[in-house]
C-alpha cells in the first residue's frame, strides 16, 4: 500500500486528523512568536475572540453533513443579525435588557432562519447554495438597514460576556454550549440517521428514515448555534458590525472543509473537526498579525485553507479504486 493510500485510509477513519496536526503546529508557532499567548491573564480575551470562529464553524457543519450538496452560507449573517438586533435594542428601546428574555428570543429568531432555509431546500427543492446565498444577501441588507453605522455597547449584561464567570472565560462557556448540545444528541437517533442520510439519502429513505425531517432538524440546529455565535460576536466586539457576516461565512466554510467534513458529499466528518479547523484559522491569523502581514493577505490564507480542505475532503470521500481497475487505468 502506497503512502498516499495509507494516508487516505487513516483520514477516512479519522477525518479530523489533518486539522489536529495543523492546530498543534500553529499552536507551537503562536507560543514562539507571542510570548504572552499562554498567560492566564490573556485567556478571557483569547477565548472570546476565538469563540465566533469556533461556534460558526460548528453551526455550519450539520447542513453540510446532510449531503446532496447541503450547506448553509447564511449561518454567519444570521449571527450578524443577532449581534445587530441585540446591540441596537440595548441602545434604543432596551426590550432585550434582560438576558432571560434576550437570549431565548435571539435563539428563536436564528433557529427560525435555519428552519426556513431547510423548508425551502427540502420541500421546494431549491438548491442549498441558491437558497442560502439568497438568505445571506437578504440578511446582509437587513443588518445594514438596522445599523448603518457601528454602535457600541458600554453597559448592560452583554458587557460581562467580554470577561469571565467564576474564573471561567465566557468565550469558553459559549464554545462549550453547542458542543454539549451536539454530544447530547448521541442519546437520540438523530446523529446516526444524519450520517445515514448524508451518506445515501435513497438508502436512508428505503430504511424508513424521514429524510426531510432529518434535514430540517440539521438546518434548525445550525440556526440555533448561529444565535449562540451572535452572542459570542457581541461579547467579543461590544458593538454592532454589519461587515462581519460575509467575512465569517468564508471562515466558517474553510474551517468545516479543513476539519474533514467534505462539502457537497455528506455522511462524514463532524463538529470536532470543524472546531479544530476553526482553531487552525484563528492560530494562523495570530501568526500573520504578529508577522506584520497585511490584513488583505488573511483572506488569501482563508481561501487557500478552504481549497486545501476541499481537496483533502475530496480525496477522503472518493472511494479507492480496486487494484484491477487501477491496473487497467495504467495500461490504458
């Protein structure tokens, strides 16, 4: 067996390995170029800055896992909408001044957006890329209308998200919430049926799986996690920023692909790989900033990582040819 075949076999069994190795290498690079990187005093800021990367990557994963070209490019704009709605309300009417009111409403709003996308894709059979790009543009226009200028939050419960809770950084808590919720889904049949639907929807349907329901739940879960990402963005920036939706869309998809969830294939990968992919991108960003690389090149790096991740995902997802077929191809 060739080295390439061994690597493919290993990645097929553990699709997150490439992102794990890259994360470790970039973590070491961060420790070298940033002397205070592992200092306890910087944890609050590091985790709340990293939280949107991680949560939006996790939120983008369930739709991709549904297969059949599934994806949701409106995840980051949904989080951006949550950020803008929360920020603008706190500065004007203060209807959301209580977290016990604000958080459920924000999560309900973004979950509804995910559910709507799922309904259009599964029932109207509109391609996912068309549906979610349309939603991306709609939400981008809406947040621009709601907050044409950045508005900062200087008081209220949101400002506490920039710090910690009993010594635990709020960024880490927000990251943990979707991971815990996703882990709890192991107690249900949803996780296994999601892999089945993503791998072969026709076979899943023949086995009695409600394919439409599984896909609707996947898009709704992505929307729910996007709302948590919106809280993380607000806690990180303490302001409304209408430009971050488009930027985080690219980052989230790059993290998903880099983490070993093949875009457009389905049935493989998972949120652990997406989390590691997001960590790789965040750590790479730190190194680029420390090296004084212009910010424009960050987008080049994100695009490059997306291409690398998609390429690796394609190699992993494609079934290996049998020896006889390879021999015939060589003779041809």
